C-alpha cells in the first residue's frame, strides 16, 4: 500500500543503449538487446453528477449542465523492467490523500510502484474539487466524489496497462507566445493597491484591461509547448502528452462542467494526427506547466467580447496546430531509458501575525453592509482565522520522471513561471518541463521576490507555506534530476 509515510524515493532506474555509446554493436555474444518499449493509454470518465459544487471562482454554484465530460487521461510506459504511469485529471485541484488512495489501488491492480505514478490536475475552473477547505489538510473521508475520483483514476491506470503494446516514442517542442501573458503588473506611482489585510501591495493581479497606468508585467512568460508522442509499432498514434504554462482559459457559463482548453486540445490533437475512431482509442493529454502567474489576457489591449467557449476553442486549436507542425519532424525510438525518483519535503506553514488576526476580527465584527477597505476582506478574514488553528507544517511529495532525454518535474502547487524557467535552465536533460498541481494541491507557490511584491497569489489564505518554499522545492527537483541522469550514464 502506498501511504503518505511510505511513498519515498523510487529506486528503479534503467540504463539502455549504453553499449552503443562506446561504439559496440547492438548485441554481442552473451548480451541481449534491451527490450522494446511498450505503451498503453486509456481514459476514465470522472464527470461529477449535476448538483455538485463547481469551485474555481469566488462562489461555488451547483453544476447544472455538462458541456463536455471530464476525464482522467492515463499513459503507461514499460521498458521491460520499469513501468511509469502519468495521469492528468480534469479538475481544479486534488488533495494528496485522494491521490495516495488512487496510487495504492493502481499499484495493487498493476504492480506499478506508487512512486512511479504521477497524477496531476489540469486546473480547469469548471469542475468539482476533491480537496479540503484548508489546502494543508486532507479531503477527509474518501466518500462521495473524492472516493469516486480515486477509484476512477486507478481504473484508468489499470486499463492503460491492459492496452500495453510494442511502441515507439519521440519528443519535441514549439513556442506558442500569443496565448501567454504575465497577469501580475506594476502600475504608475500614485495608484493605491489595497490588499484585504488593511495594507497595500506593489503589484496587482489581473488589472483592468487597457488601464493607462499599466507600467510592465512583474515577471516573464514561458511560451514553450513541450510534448512527448507515443506510437504503436505500426505507426498508429497511442497518446500525445503536451505541456503549456498557461492557466485555465474560462469563458464558461456559471454551473457548466467543462475540461476547459485542456480537454479541447486533447480532441483537436487527435483529429490532427488522424487518430479518431481507433481501437484502443488515442489519448490526447495537455498538462498545466508553471502558470501560477500566467493567463491568456493581453492587459494592454481592451479586448473584444467572446461567446461562451469561443476562447477555449481558439487557444486549443492554436496550441494543437503548433504541436502538430512540430510533430512532423521528431525522431521516434523503440528503446529509451525510463526512470522515476521521488522525495518528501516538509515545509513550514505560514501563520497569521497578531496584527493580521486583530484586523480579521475587526473586519468580521463590522456589519456586512459596511464600507469595505478591500472587496475580499471578509473572505480573507475568515481564512486568517482558520489558519490560526491550522497545521504548523505540511509534508509534500516531489517527483521527477525520465523518459529518454526528457525530464519531467512534478510539483503540487500552482507554480510561478520563474521557477519553471530556472528548472529548465538547470536541468541536465535535453528537454525539461514541469507539471504543476501534481501529487497534491496546496495553493500558489510564489518566489521570495514575489512575496516581497505582494498581490493575490502571495496573500495568506491563497498561499499557505513559507516564503522560501519555491527555492527549497526547486533544489529538491534538481537533485532528483541529477540522480536520474547520473544513474543512467
């Protein structure tokens, strides 16, 4: 059984193709060629029933309509000795205990070690969550939707394993810069940027579009779409896993269930690859990269109104078409090294100061119709008081996956793009990307610089862990990559 205490480091790393690097033939007497890669993919429907809350905005309306079904999209890779599973769930964020339960069920059904299973949320804002009110605590009893979700994730992994067949794999990347914008902005001096704690910030999230006081974004973007493509031995597409550092798109009517642009991409890339109506079905997958401070709004432009789902389709089509063009020139291989490493990291929780507690109580003592200093001050006052009695620390699971010359980092936060760019820059692998909200969901992960600037993503109640958390997480991820790289040399 895989539990919070028992998930540790993965130990199974393969080194394939080493003989060829010394100029020896592929096989010599007494030495067999490495096994050919096998791969399988499947989806599990994880759509909640109507009436369940849709969480992702400030209110939580009940689901009244399913625009498009939600799925856990699963890919299993097997090189003859080690197996890996990667699962992307159409969900805003899933707590670790739900994912640990899914891993335990999947390991029992398939034999894939729990620390070789990466499970992440896409962060669609049009789905029922599976996490507690406090991001640092468990979702509680795995009943109702959280229990259903854990079971369906495990079923999807098992079904992907059932579909294993000889396969080839390739990887590539392409830039799609037109849909990523940093959403945190500096404004001209003189503008007061109030926060819900009675103070002021130096930057604002999602300023008014076309505001003449905009100065510059507070950080960069990452336009790169990385992808891994898997084909059957006969050339049939099995799955394509992509990664883009863009938040959800939205434009979804209230009460609608939708996978957002992540689901639309999965459909579009399948059509572009000519993979419709296959048996087993092709599985398209788009993971959320480091997009904690990134969305697709050009704040210097006033913008134009869109019909519901129109922008989702536009983004999905542009990303899928770019990936399809790049896909035509990648090299496919039937033998690659696979590996996984994982490590737990304990972080201190942020606790409210005496001044924050006093201000929160003062806010909640006022009449609800009293003039507010900040429109969300009552919401954050309630969060501050909950944090006073919350846990003092949290232990998170960090994970790294190797697929050939691709390194994949898994971080259980909404990660700022600077962290993702630094991991890419310092990674030992030819291609690297980070999947956020993987193996848990603990809120935003600003860098120390952004904590100093303030803004929504840094507020206590939105962010719950110590200011140095991003740097500690980065260092562990790079260490895990180093282990994977050195073991396979």
